C-alpha cells in the first residue's frame, strides 16, 4: 500500500523518513518547504512541495528531482496514493 | 469523482493548518469531488467560536468556513468534548452548564468522535491538517 506522507514541520523530517517505505511519497507543505534535497538522505522517494508555500517563504528550489505542485495537484496526489498520513 | 473528509486539529491562530485545509477543500470541490464531512478536533475547534474577532486585514477563518459550508452544503462537525473544554457551546450545552450564552457559529455542529469514524468509513480519503 502506497502512502503519501504530508509533512508541515521541518523538525519532524527524520522520524517521518524512518516511517516511510520505498514506494511512499513525501509532500512538503507549510514550514517544511524550507527543507532541501540535501536534508533527505533517502533518494528513492518521490518528493514534492506545495508551490504556494515555497513562494510565500522566498525559497528558491532549483533541484530537478524536486517537483513543485499547486493545490489541484495536491488533491490529485492524495488519490494517486492509497492513503495519506499527515506527520505532525 | 471521489469522496473526501478532512480532520483539522490546527489552532486557527498559531499555524497555517486551517488556511491550508480551507484551500485544499476548495481545490477538492473545484476538481468535482465531494466533501463528506470536515471534522474539527483538539485546538482546531477554536475556529468554530462565533465570538472570534480577528483584525479586519486578516482572513476571518470562522466566516470563511461558514460561507463555504452554506454555499456548498458541507458538514462542519466539531468534537463536543474538545469544544466544551474551550468554551465553544451551543444553546443546549450552555443551559446544561449554566452559561450565559452559546458561542458556536451556527454553521458548525457539535457532535462526537463517532462522526469522525463514520466519515472515514464513508470517504475514499481522509486528509489531516494539524
């Protein structure tokens, strides 16, 4: 079962990654968008960030392995995965 | 077409969760999906207080949820135990607890955790905002 992990707190990244399986996805929203690919040791997981929150914080993500999405895609993403877990 | 429910535990004035949830809800509806129920729990219930008076240049989350609920016929359900602890009461609870007035916005409804379980069972996806 593929799970979408939604992370809004950058300080919870380590425990979130520990809970994730190979095919799971990570969506960064709110304050968690300040994280960079360098912070994420597991390179195999799909990584997305909510563009609106990225723009609001003036973060410049140029890493091609990092996908910026809008709310419409956020909704689609929750349906692409079997379930979502918000890692609080 | 899919059915969504939301669980919101975010404090309306401490972080961004309620704002994110509102935008997510609008995106769900714009995509033609259905919102079964929005369940407010823990500090998330604070948004149901009709006496909230945020500054005029800030988004009024209580009114935003209420407007959306009325326009789109969405159930806004508030955990009764979490609400009573935080002074959010309807007329019946105000009388039962000898309070001078109710404080819940009429667009929100007090109910129990069973409504969260039922929403989970009746929806394709539950998305949490905290």
